[in-house]
């Protein structure tokens, strides 16, 4: 029976001691380490994909829920902003000038036969439009306004016969504070 012998075509002693042998041995060892590290990185990336997919689906669901909440409350938000805007306008108007006090000052000086049809008040002036049954009523109203020291200037604008009532007279007065 033949004897089992291993045949090695590369002699071990001479190959390991030669320069080419050492370079080949170093290269095969180094490439083996590089392949192992690459496989570890690829496996880590593959396994982390499952965690990233779970994070992505959780975040997508959260965005859908929050988007639905925002949509559901958009009408309330619009109403709230409209009321807030109106309150800001009111607070600005009430801070800049006391219009209710000005209106009260003007209307307290009305003659009995005068009816106001328009009153426009700004920060420094007022425009009054009205109708009177007599010219004396207009004169009395103007004199009352001029007597008030809080008004700097009172000027009568247009005075015309009323188109609606032939007995009445339409007038306009400008007041400067």
C-alpha cells in the first residue's frame, strides 16, 4: 500500500526567507484583515438599516398625527388671530387718542335742532357732517365748539340746502385739536 505523503511544491524554508516570500506573506495577511474589517462594516450597515427603517416609520406616523391636529385646529387659529388683530387695533386706537371723550365733547355741544349724519375722528382732527332745521342751530353749534378750549380751530365747511328735506340745511365742520 502506498504511503500517504504530502507534496509541497514551494519549499517552506527558502520561501519564507526570501524577499518575495515575505512580501507575499505580509500581503495575504493584510488583505485578510482588510476583508474581515470590510465584512464587519457591511454587516453593521445592513443591521442598522432595520433600526433606521423603524425610526423612519415612527417619525412618519408622528408627522401624520401632528399634521392632522394642525389641520383640525386651523379654523380656531384663524378666529383667534382675527380677534387678536381686532384687539391690537382697538388698543392702538385707545392709546393714541381718546376718541370716546372727543365724541362726547362734540355731541355735548349740539344744538337741539341738529342731527349728525357723520362723524370722523382722527388723532389731530375731526370732521362733522350734519343736518339742521335752522341756520341759527348751525351758528349756535359752531359757537359752542369754538368756546371749548380743547379745540384749536373750528371751521365751517359746506353749507347747502338738504336734498331730502327742503326745510333743512346740510353742513360740514372741521375741528383741529
